[in-house]
C-alpha cells in the first residue's frame, strides 16, 4: 500500500487531501490508474489526469518529474506527494 498526498489543484480535482491505494509497479502505472479512477475536475475544468502532466512528485521524499515516472519503481515506497506548480513560489 502507498499513501498518496494531494496538494493545491491536485487536491481540488481529487476532492481529498490523501488516500491509500495498492502500489503499482511504477509511478507512471499508479498515475494512470488514479487518473482513470478519479474523473472529477477542478472549478477550472482540469481533471486529475491532466494535472498530473504538470506536476512533480515526491516519492518517499525523492523528487520525480512526469517524464521519469515510467522508470520510477514503487517497490517499498510508502508515500507519494503530488505537487502541482505553485503560484508565487
């Protein structure tokens, strides 16, 4: 199991701050599964899957970008933080 923590627009699209799900093989697999399961959108019309394309991720504290997600194993991972771009930061 892996805990997913959502921030900013990802939290708005998911409608929750976190969830615990079975771990997939890679981060890309996990993001694909979450995007298919959670199809609500933000007030601006962004879906969770669309937001993932703009995010960076912390995989047990290690920064991973979307292009590297398919090479990022989730074996032994306890937490993934979903970090959309933040304004003013």
